[in-house]
C-alpha cells in the first residue's frame, strides 16, 4: 500500500530536479547574454571614444595652429560647426561655416574637413556632432572675440563648464522625458540643411547651452567628449607666447629708438613698467621707480595718428584711459633765441594738452643762423607707449612793424625724450629781417600739445577702420590689446635701458642685464615679457598678488624659464605655466 506513495515522491523530486536544471540553464543563458551585451556596449563605447578622441585632438590642434598665425585677430577662436548649407553638398560637406549672411550656430555637425580629418562616424554610422558657445566662436562674419587665459567656458555639462563638445549621437530613439530631457520620437531622413539637432542629440537646451549626460538609457544614448579650458588653453598660450616674441617684442623694443626722440647712434630707451596691481583696476601708467611690472598700456585717445579730438574722456575707459596723461608739466613754456636780436616775450599754455604759445616782438638784424625756439616739457613720456603724430604741425606768424607785411608757416615740432622720462616738444623758426631794425617784428609761435599720440601697439580695432581716410589699415598687433593679453603679461627691463640710463643705453652680460634661467645668452637680457597663462593652482583672478599669476622665481624677480607642467612634481612642487619671451638681449 505504501509503494505508490514512494513512487509519487520520487516523481515529484525528479520534476523538481528538472526545474532546478532548467532554472540554472536559464540563468546561465541570461548571464551569458548579459555578458555579451556588456561586451557589445563596451565595444560601442570604445569605438565612439576612439572617434571622439581623434576629433578632440584635431580640434585642439586646429585652434593652436590658427592662434599661431600672423594676422589672426581672434587667436583661440574655435571653428563654427559645419555650415548648414553645405550639408548634402559633396564638395563642401564638413567645412565650417565662414560665409556672410548666415550666423554661425552653436550646434551642428563636426566640421571634419576644416579640421583635416576624414568623415568620422560613431558606431551607429552617424557623423559626429559639435557644440561651441558664443564666447569662443565668431557668431557673425564681423564679430570679434576676447579670448585669453582668464576666459571661461560658456557651455554647461552636468553643471560643469566646457568650451566645446563633440558628440557621438548613436542610433535614433524614442526618447522619454526625464530631468533635463525632453521627450521626442527622433526621425532621421537624408541629411539636409533643414535637419533638426533634436533628432540626433538628447537632453540639451539650445538657448542656454545646458547639456545633461546622466539621464537614463530610455532618455539618452549620446556619448560626449568635453573640451575644457584646461584642454585648449595650453595650446593657445603656447601660440600666444610665440606670437608675443615674434610680433609684440620687436615693436616694443623699437618704440623709443634713434634717430627719433633726440636719441643718436644706436641708442634706445625702454619704457618704464607700470606698478603691478589688479590688472582689471590698474591704470597701466609706467613709473620711473619701476624696472618690472605691468606693461605701460595707459592711453590718451583711441584714434592714433588722427587730428580730431580724442574720445578718451575721463572715466570712459577707466582706469587705463587718461586724456591728460601726456600734458604740459611746468608753469610756462620756455623761449630761447640767438643771433643779434633783442627779444621781448610772453609765454603760456592754452590748455593742459593744447598749444604752448609764446608771443612778443624783437628788434635788430638777425645774424646768419639766428633762431627762435619755443619749448615745453610734457609728462609721462617714458611712462607710456607713444609715437610721433605725423600730421601735426606748429604755427609761426610774423608781422613787420614797418610795412605791416604778414607771413606765416607751419613747421613740424621736434620731440625729445629726456632722462627724467618727460618729453620736450619744440618749434624752431628763423626770424625774418625787419625792414627797419629799430621798428622790429611782432611774432606768435605755437607749439602743438598733441605732437605725440598713443602707439599702434595699444590699438584694439581691426580692418580698415583705423584710418577712415583709407590711408592705412589697423596694425597686425591689434589682437594683443583687444584680447587683453596685456593683463596677463609681466614686463621687466634692465635699469641701464631706462630713460634715466646714460646714453648710449647698455647693460653688461652677467652684471647689470637681466638674468633668466634656461635662456641664452646667460645673464644677457635687456628686457623680457612673461606670459602668465591661466590659473593652474586655484589662485584667484583678477588679483593684486603677483604670485597668483607667476610661479616660482618669476614672482620674486629671480626669473626663470621651465618646462610647462600641469601636475605636481617632486622638483617643481606645483604646476608651472609661465612662458618667457625675450624682448631684447645682448
């Protein structure tokens, strides 16, 4: 009677064993499928990462190459996305927008042809996409930018700033709504200028350039490579340092040089540095007490070499703008004369930067070589960067007291740079012989107060706008001041090359010249510029503390050139990114 029950129990046990075996097989199959899926996912991501990294390196290389080019007015700019009108055009596909009439978009496909790449695609065979914000791209064909080591990224990715993004879009998906993501059933047709970025990219706001990469797989399948300021600025700074040495240093060392400014032979004077301070609030006016500091980039007008009134009004360009920076600096002009005449004179200034006037009369017969010279000293000559104003003249008037014959002329002024850093501006005239020597001649001599103007190195404009008469274009150096690289450039001179040095100015190698470690000739530098670069150790910017800009000895005056490093090192102890450009050396 008990045997049937035993058979039933054995049957149930067998069924249970078969169920366990089936479950185990199912688990094994599922685990293998999951493992295979993980392998596929990893393969997809690795394939995309390879394409994204190639595109990223090409983009950084392109930016560095462009920034290093002479004539590039927006060094550091990133290219626009592929021009929408080029999509579907086999000859122009992959070319960055650069035309007139259509603005450069923030979001578009990667301009692979402009970057020198083949057409890169992701694992879904989709071309890569590209995002760049308005701070780093030329929005229109007439735009200008301000890019330097303090410029931040203007794209937000998961709350972090980026300069640009390169995106592998993956396959089309029916994206679900999620935090930062808008639901959309992506539809992709043959690529055309009307294509919509939302059919390729998920979880972004095109108006605010905010992107999310942490959404669930049901809402998001893009793979993103970020380009940050830390990625792109080292390449840009290297290019800028090279251009400073090629383009800025030669101009700077030849501003005050013979045969102008009353200098002779091979004599040259280097302008005094401004006291270092917060570059955003400093006035950039040089001081005779300094041999190192900021560049003397204060200015009095913004239209160099023009004759109309300056538009640099008090406060308009503060703190660098000072309309009276170079102005008459004593109680009255001086007058001197020679050659057999008796002179009566009264001298005054018509205004701080207006004409200096001397008038009066003389009697007697001028001897051969007789001259009358009217002069006035002007402040802050060697404390700023100036050039002679080509179109400015003085005025000389003569009135013979016997015949009432009236004559006049417009001689050019001479400007001398003095050892105390001032200018002396003079007009010299040859007095005519009066018809009756005892009756004499009345005279009026006017010396222009605007005999000098801001040097072209301070110019910030580009193109043909610098001279509306069409006589000249803006200088090729305007990129430097417009992009505010002067705020990140430290300037030092050998004392012997200051205005106070003995003519001809000089310094001795290994003695009175500057010494920069790892720069040749050793101990023989007359002047240097140091590009501070970006903040790499968390130092606050802007700042009045030099150590927040320069590293190691450069912050203390023991100048050095080291290999640029962005990591802590047992010998450097903290990152180093100062770049030394030699202005002049023995």
